[in-house]
């Protein structure tokens, strides 16, 4: 949700890092955001769960990538 809400507000994600335990927004806002980005008209709980797990996996890979780090990231802005 932290990434998706910032992306929706067109914020720069290059310098943002997920902080576990940080609570942002309400449960209702989070669910609405997930449903919007899930791209399904009426997603089931399983579809939302799979979407969030896949997105979380991809974002963790991105955060750990040397190409997206603050050291090398300046050379690959927006990567």
C-alpha cells in the first residue's frame, strides 16, 4: 500500500523505501487502492491476496537490486 498510494499521487519512488510496521491510511483506503491496481472489476479475496503477494515479492527484489540502490540508482533514475 505504501508504494501504490505514493505511485497514485505521482510521487517519486526512487528514494522511497518500505518501512515495516508503518501504518498509513485506513483499512478501507488500503483495500480500495489494492482493488484499483488489481485491475479486476470484482476481485475475489484470493485474487487480491495473490496480487499483493506477487507485488510484494517484486518490490522486495527491486529494493534489494543494486540497480535500484541509492549508490547506483542515480545513474538509472526511474529504473
